[in-house]
């Protein structure tokens, strides 16, 4: 008498269904991640502008005059060189005593 050996394995159809579901999830998720990345960069730039504004205020209190350029803040050590630009690529400048991204 022969004994029948039963092995448990996935069929091709089951594997294809799993791959289809994973593919659909990726198609739905990837565009949302790209949108969130842009939103995070914009929010980060606004926060960086507020930080530079506070350093402009500190500079003004110490020197009794507002800095003429962003380089004045770097030179005096209020901000670092890499803080003159947002992660989105916008340059930070000082206009009318306030930090502005352009």
C-alpha cells in the first residue's frame, strides 16, 4: 500500500492574488506619501522662518539695530550657514526686518 504524502503549499492563483493586493495598496499609498512630503517641507520652512525671526529680534536687542542681511546673523553666530536656506530650496532673506523665504 502506498501512503499519500500531503504537502502544504500555496497555489499559483493564491500567490498572484497576494501580489495583486500588494500592488494595489502601493498604487494607493505612494501618491499620498509624495503629497505629505511637500507639506512637511513647507511646514519646516515656516518653522525655520520663525526661528530666524527670533534671531533677528535677538540681534536687534543686542546691537540696537536690525541686521541688514542674513549674512550679518551668520557672521555674528546667531544662525549657521546652512540655515540660510529651507529644505525645499527657498533662500531666506531679510526684508523690512523680517525673515522671508523666496
